[in-house]
C-alpha cells in the first residue's frame, strides 16, 4: 500500500514487528500521514538531520517499549514534519527525501539489572 504525495509515492506499512500501522488521512486541503517506519530529510530548507520515529523503552519497566511517530502534514502549499525532534515547516515545492527507518534499542551494559535508581530517567 502506498500514498501519493508531492514528492512521489510513499510506502505505508501495515502493523507488525511491534509497530502500529501507518495512518493516512485526507484533509480539506491536503493530507496527514502518521508514520512509524519512515524518516525524512529536507536538506534544501535547512534540515540537515532526519526527523524520524523514536523507539522509547521505559527504564523502570524495560518490557514496556513504544514508538513515537513522525507526522507529515500538507495543507495547501505548506508542509510540516513533526516528531520528538521538533516541528519543521517548509513549502511543498521543496525537495523531501525519505527512507525506511527501523528502531533499535540502545545497548547499555550498565542497566541490565535495573534497580530503579532513577538516574537515567
């Protein structure tokens, strides 16, 4: 499944591998894409780092893992990307690049036996 955008077809993922399904919504003058599997760059408009989903693991309950998505919204001639890294707006005629994102939990050998000290939270 994919979605037509000003930057070409974007693949939409289905739920699986611990990730919710991407969500595509048509709006009055554009669309809203909530994605758990894509990261985006807008280098021309001054965004040299990607905005990507973030994998979050509770330090007090390591079995609780979630993904914070990225939202791409288009309203008329303006687009915006938002995620945990912040919100960034740009004209729709600006080049947008994307690639698949796969989260990875950090390897921290010091927290294998969490005692709930609170130092990392």
